[in-house]
C-alpha cells in the first residue's frame, strides 16, 4: 500500500512538473521575442552572424534532438574539438560573453521545453557526438538520460560548465543524485540558485 502511494505521488509530481514547464515557458515567450528583436539589432555591431545556434544534443533515453540557443560564438562549419577537449573560449564574442554570464543564451530553449524535448530543470544536454563518447567512457552517464534534460539543473548550479572527463564524471554523479531524489523542494532550491547565478552574472 505504501509503495503504491509513493508511486502515485511520484506520478503526480511528474505531471505537475510538466505543467509547470509549459506554463512558465509560455510566460517567457514575450521576453524571448523582445530579446530576439533586440539581439537582431545588436548582433550587427557586436556579434555578426545568425541570431540562433542550433545543435544536436542528447536527450531523454539518449535520443537526439535539436537544441536552440542565442548564438554567443563566432560561427564555424562544424565542431572539431574532441569530447575531452576544452571549449574554444577565443570564439566567444564580447556580446556572447554577456549573454552567457546572464544565462540569456539559454532562453530560446523554452521552445524545446514546449516541444517536449527538454524541461526547465534537469541534467544539461551535451553535444550529441560527445555524449555518445561519454556513454562509452563514463560510468552512469547513460542513466542520467532517464528524464528530459533541463535548461538549468543541480549540476549546472554546482559545477557550471564542465569540459574534461573528471569534471563530467562529477556532473554525472550530481545529475543521477538529482534524478533519484527529485521533488518539489529540490526543484525550488534549483530555481532560487539559478536566479542568484543570473543576478550575479556567474553563468558560463
């Protein structure tokens, strides 16, 4: 009986989480549109190129999806760095650096949330080809894809952007802890800490 009650409560939590995702994403759409219009103008002077950056990412059940962000780096035809190499910081534009610090570059992903590819809160989705390698080389990495990836999450607020195998292993441990202990209080703490990061400009 107790097991059935827990299963029911867990089921209700995930329904409420999806409703929350949809409602908040809809409320953020006007802000997304206004920022897109503003960046269309600013990009002409400080971040020449396309407004959006679309990339193949690994989502729930390790399936591929296309994540959309405001572009923050100089364009290249394809990613050449390997899965265990650092991001090319020299490619981040001055305006792009501001967008990343304020996490504004992630805002277009509300479209991914509405589509059902992502959640507002969950494990951060990695570039698909790199993620395939992580599945082979990092214990527990595949398991972190049991739920939808998130725009923000527990590992994001604790570690920020990670780029080497050791740091990614730590991220995996945190993400799997989140999946096994997810609940309303955990979600609230992540939301509050995300706002603190945005306000302080501590994003990467």
